[in-house]
C-alpha cells in the first residue's frame, strides 16, 4: 500500500484516523512519510461493499413470513 515517493519517503494511501471523511478512499487519500516512521493512525483497513446480515435479521424475516402466511391461511378458512 505504499509507493516510493523519493529516496527517503513513501506515499501512504487510504486515509487514517486523523484524516477527514473525504480522504478515506484509497485513490484520494495520500500522505508522505519516511520508510521507518511509525504512528498509531497508520495501518490498513478491511472494507466490504456488501453488507452481511446478522442471524437475527434472518430470524426476523422468517418470523414475519410465517406470521403473514398464518394470517393468509386463517383468512382463507373463514366462512360467512
């Protein structure tokens, strides 16, 4: 994630804790630091574009489906 900037500098991309939200994408956020520099806010992050639903989401969806199905069956059995 770093590229050679000069003989004694590296380009860090991807934003950090001290950057604002506009520079968090890998293409726009760039810092210049020495190769041996260390800081608590420099590192890597894992990002995902797809959301993974929690198990409770699936349970809620299944419960709602069963409730709707039960109401539909019950309404179908009514006679006037």
